[in-house]
C-alpha cells in the first residue's frame, strides 16, 4: 500500500490481485470518501488517477464553501458596490 498526503486529503493506492485501486481519505474519517475499483494496471496509473480524484474533490469543496451564506453575502455586497461605482462613473 502506498500513501501520499497533500493537505488534509490523502490518496492511498493498494494492490488487489493483479490490478491497483485508489482511495481518498479525509482527516478524521476512517472510511474513504472516494475510491476506485481495481482497474489500473500499474501503481503509478492508480496514483495519478487518485490525484485527479483529489483535485475534483477539492474543487467541489471550494464550490461548496463559496455557497456558504456568509461568503455568498460578502460576494453579493462586493458586486453591488462594483455596480454602484460603474453607475457613478457613467453618470459623471
């Protein structure tokens, strides 16, 4: 089994028979949050696919964080301020 930790998501690759599979773990979770079936012929291929899965999960987490009410409200205020400045410049 090979493990590579970057941030709080860990990719682990394990051999199952003559093929490899990856699992993605988050800190504090015993069970994997994402995983593949054993279809990869090499450990390197499984590791690369695991890192792609990790990248997709990080994008999903970032999008989820952006939708939090506090963050969303801050973005809305900035957009309103930007539009107000644009209108003032057009009026001048």
